[in-house]
């Protein structure tokens, strides 16, 4: 009954949606307003104005950098939220789950150990070269975070957490938010507005280092947050 | 030609989405959800968006799935 | 350039403050509260300066990264953005109230995260109020919603997590429907800036825009808890810690209304189609919310539950004012955003103080508390009188304006509904005051509890005084918002 | 109908959106609801991305050998943010689910109604 009713409701809702969709500008055409209005400026002036060969990076870190500042705040909010919801009153009372119910197979262990250095190199490359190649801070950071998760699965969370002691972790988690603030305020003091980067003039050489700094901040913060969320959910302290 | 391939991918996406809903075993559903994300990642790579594809692969297929698995392990595996 | 960097101070300070909170409070969690209060004082100062600038120089913009729209993101400060004032005021007082409250109500380890989340929520609201970019709006909406969901669950009491989950699912669907609408508008016009969007929406297909408007209305009315979409609100608002209830009920639901106002600003300027169908719907839903919200509130035993339903009723007033689409109606609605925030914060903080001191939540158990906690009870009484709309208080003027708006629009029926709604509200607040002052106590020991600690009393008293002052000087916000409304309605020749 | 065929990318995302919504409304298991929410999220992302499709568009990375047409970079930037938002929502929701299970021993909403 409930299913049928919901289904009917959704089919009813789909009619105006589909009709509206059919009236939108045709997908893929180069004459769409989405492609003729703001984007030509990004594509033509982007590399010149921002120093990024990857225009997506130019958009997310320079033209619309404030959005990305918001994005890293959202994920930091998620971390605070997970801690606020999950951390149990007294550490002494915490329920220790068994490290893992099934013993880790030596094959998995071997693969994780062998691949780890390559994964790290790959993510660091992504983070540092975000402005000229696909990928960037967040992608690289998430991959490092995923590696930490994989390590926790094979070696146990306690041992992995020793790589990133609690005192250090506390500083790394807000790294992205703080790095944005530092670069943003520097830009504000030197070039006029929050998150401004130099377009020309004597400070031009600072542009790429600044972008790289932001990328590193996002990467480090992203990795720490992703891993900490996992640890908190898995039952050990974030 | 690439249009036909797009259609196949969309078909697969919808099939995966339905499978996620229908599967009673939550562990299996999580894995199917991961597949869903990977197909989506392929779609985006084909549309000239390697950045989004990388993110989707790392976040959607990777971290989100792991978090789902942790939650399933901490709660119950069967859906009623 | 040429305008100082106060907008940056306003937006960035709470985010940095929140990022540093867990680090600073690692050893001593109690520090977090004082730190958050200090950070938010700076934000409040910035809000004051910015509001002063708006009132003296008129609206102005700040371009993030120096990129002019539509290339970059614009922060737009106009009369509606002045809601940062009320956000900062209520936020600051709630933070102060939290100092003593958090110590008792929360597990110690969660205290730093509590304050970080409150800062993020308030910072997100400030960003939402001033941004001029529809995608940036979505980002700030997510910051404030995520922290809101977590704050509901943070006590870990009774059904807190369930209420938070329900809130999260409804909230996430509404955010997605807003993002879908952003997608529609972007596909049609290629721009994300609000001012630019209003210009470019003039010559596009109207039907997809209508669907987008529908999705936006749906999304924002979930956030604002308009009646058929209110089901998440009573549990979430009553189970949250009291200062959080004050923030959620006073401010976060208003974010939905503010979003509607932004949408109307775009639509009136774009003049793309006749809005009367939407307006009529909102008017009716508003009227139903007023009556049903009040009826539900009448039968509640839990004091915070009652206040939560009363919020639904008052949101009805605001939506009715918006739907009337007449000048007085919209002015009344905009000012009611402000006044209801003050009143509801008074009531929730007052109720929080009562619960904190006595340990009881039900009206029956709280009998006779008027003698035990005279100051808090008096403040609650002032709040109750204001919310009913008895003349010398804050609630009167805006309800009066909305009624005027209904008459102006030739909708006498709605003016009558409004009066009946006020009557219902009167009944249930009388019931509450009766229990406080005139009934013999159900628990004799309640007479021995003392007044709340001074950091809790100050916010309550300040808010109650403001409720009275806003009644006397109520014309100030009315005349402040008037040019914005006139400007908004100008294209339709009203 | 022809217009629907040209805009098949939008149509696909609308279908996925409705599938996700159906899961949220009908499924009783909280984790299942959350999966529905995630499907809905990706559907909206696909919708916004479709607004930026350029036929045979190349990745918008300038440099030696890059030739137009390029894919639209703006929706890509927006969706990068969107994906992170989706991850954040899921993380919080799953934490809530874990807590709910610890308290009530069930995550079926039919059983949880009784608790309330």
C-alpha cells in the first residue's frame, strides 16, 4: 500500500520534471548559455590570470576559491559533528571492539605494504601538481586517508594511530581551514581582497607557491579528517 | 557511437541503483553502491572531467563505501 | 575595494575560531566556552559595523578574490542581510548561556565540539545571509545544517539521535532539492550570481524556471518547517540543549524564510511569470500552520515541545505575510523574523533555565516555579505576552502589519485567521503562566530551588528587555526594512 | 519527445533522483535510507554536470597539445564541492546510526517508532 502510494506520487512528480528537462537547452551544444556566458573567460584568460594550466583548479582555487574554503569547512564540520555525536563520556569506559574478527590474510597484508609507498608518491604528486594536472589537494588527501584506513584494517587502529599521535592529529585536522585563512588573509593584505592572488606585478612569483600551499593544506587536512572519522566510527578515539 | 556507450552506462547506473535498493544483505548493497560510484566515475571521465572522476573514485567508491562497511559491521547486516 | 575588510572578519572569524577550539580546549574543555564567546564578540562587532554601513550608505558588495561577478563570488550587503544583526545578538547570548549550561548538560569530552559546532552554525548562518551567489548559498546552508543536526544529537539523551537522524534526512532532501533548483537555473542562464541571474532569467523558457521555483520553495519550506513539512521540528527542537533550541528555533528556521526572500528578490526582478499561484499556496499553508501549530501546542505537556509547536505557528505568520505579496505584509513578515527570534530565544533560554534548576520539563511538574525563580519566570511571562501580540510588546507591531497587509491585499479571511491564531496562542501561554504562578506546586521542593546562575540570567533578562523595547521602538526595524521591500516590489508597480 | 531524447542525460539523472527518493520514503532500514540519499545526491550531481557537457569536450587542461573544444570547468568545480558535502552528510548520518543501534539494538524505523 505504502509502496504503491509512494510510487504513484513519484510518477506524478516525474511528469513536470521530465517536461521541464525537455525544455532545457540541448545537452552538449556549444551554444548553450552555460558555455557561452562565463566559461569562455575562464578558458581563455584562465591560465594567464591564475597561473593554473588546469582550469578546474583555476576555478575552484582562484575564481571561486571561497566555495572551496566553504567546502573544507563543511568536512571539518562533519568531523566535529562525528566527534560530538560519537565520543563516549569517559575514555576508561569505552567499549573495546576486538581488533578484527577474521585474522588478516597475509596476501592483503603484503599487498597493502607493497603498494603503500607508491600510493603515497602518487598522492603527493597529485597534491603538489594540482594546478597543472588532474587531481589536487582533496583527491590526494583522500587517497592518503584511505591508505591510513587500509593500514588500520591490516595492522589495527592502535598501531596506525601511533603514526599520527593525538597531539599532532589535533593540529592536522583543521589544516585546510587554517591554511585557507592564512593564504586568504595574506592575499587580502597584499592584493586587496580575501583570497586574492597576484595577477601581475612584483609578487607574481608568489602565485604558484600560494596555490601549492593551499593544496597541501587541503590534502593534509583531508587525509587527517577522513582517517579520524573512520577511527571515531570504528570505536577507537578519533 | 559514444552516445550509445553513454546509454549503456546510464542503463548500468539505473540497474545498480535498483539493485542497491532491492538487496537485503546490507554488506552486498554497500559493495554494489561502490560499483555504482565506479560507473559514475567512468561517466565523468568520458565527459572530460578527470578531476571529478578522481574525486568520485576516491570519495564515492572508496571512503564512503568504507564508512558504510564500518556502519554495517557495527550494526546489523540483514535488512528486514 | 574601498570599504574595509569587515565582511571578511564577519565570515572568516567564526570558522577559524571553530577550527582552533578543539586544539585550545584539549587539556581543559571548559576553556572552549570562553574562547567561543571571545571569538563571537569579534564577529558581533563586525556585524555591527557592517549594519551601520548599510543603514548610512545603502547596500554594497564585497568581491571575494577581487573577481567581479559573474566570474567570482560576491558578498552582498543589503537590508535583508541585516539579519546578521539578529544572528549575532541571539548567537552571542546563547553562547553566554551555554557557559554554565554545557557544564551540566553535556559529557565533558563533548564540550569543545559543542562550542565548535555552535560557532560553525552561527558562521554558516552569517555567510548564508550575506552571500550573493546561489551555489555559495548552498555551501553555507550545508555548514549550518550539518552543525545543526549534530547539535540536536549532542546530549545523547533519550531520543536525541533519532530526532537528529530524522532532521538530517529531511534536511538533506531539502538541500538536494535546492541544489537541483540551482542546477536548473544554471543550465538556463549560465550564471550563479543572484543579481545577474535576475537579469538573465527574463528571456528563458518559463516552465523549467517554475519547476526550479517549486523545488526551491519545497527545500526552503522544509528548512522553515512550514506545516506539511514540519514533522522533524518538534522532536529536534525540544530534545536539543536549550541554548541550541534557541538558536534552532530563533534563527535556523528563519534561514528558510530568508532563502524565500532571496528567491522572491530574484523573481520579482526577473518578472518571468505571474507569482500568484505560488503566493496563494504559501498564504494558505501559512494560515493552516498558524491554526494547527497553535492547536498542537495547546495539548503539549512538555514545555519545550509546546514552544516548538509555537514556532511552527509563528512561521505560519511569516509565510502568510510573504504570500500576501503586499507591501505591509512583506514588511510585517520580515520584521517578524527578527522579533520572533528575540521572543523565542527568550522563551527557550528561560525554559532551559527552569529545566536546569528544577530538573522538570512538564508544565504540571513546574507548577509554582514563579515563586521560586521570579526573574526567569517574569522574563518568560514577558516573552509570552510578546508572542501573543499584546500591544506594548515586540510581537504586536508585525502581526498588526501582516493583518494590514491582508486587508490591503483584500484578503479579509486571512486577517481573521490571524486574529484567531493569536487567540489560540493566547490560550496556551495563559495555561503556562497559570501553572507557573497560580497553581499549587506539584512538587513542594520546587519552591526551594534558587535562581539560575548569573551567566544564564543575563541573556534571559537582556532578551526580555529587548522584547519590551522592540515594542516601544518597533518602528526602527520597520522603517529600516521598508526601502528594501519597496525596491523588491517596484517592478510589479506596487 | 525528440527534446527528451536530446536531453537523455538529464532524463537519466531525473530517474536516478526518483529512485533515491523512493528508497528514502519506502525503506525502513536506516542504512538503506542513507544509500537512497546518496543515490539522490549523485543524481543531482549528474544533473549539474549534464548542464556543462560539451560534445567531444576534452579535459580543460591547457598546455602543449591541448585543443578545443574543452569541457565546461565550472560545473566540475561545483560538483567537487558537492561530493565533499555528500561525504560529510554520510559520515554524520552513519555515526548517528551507530549510536541509535547501540541504544535500541535496531535500525529498522518500524521498530524505532515504538521507542519514541
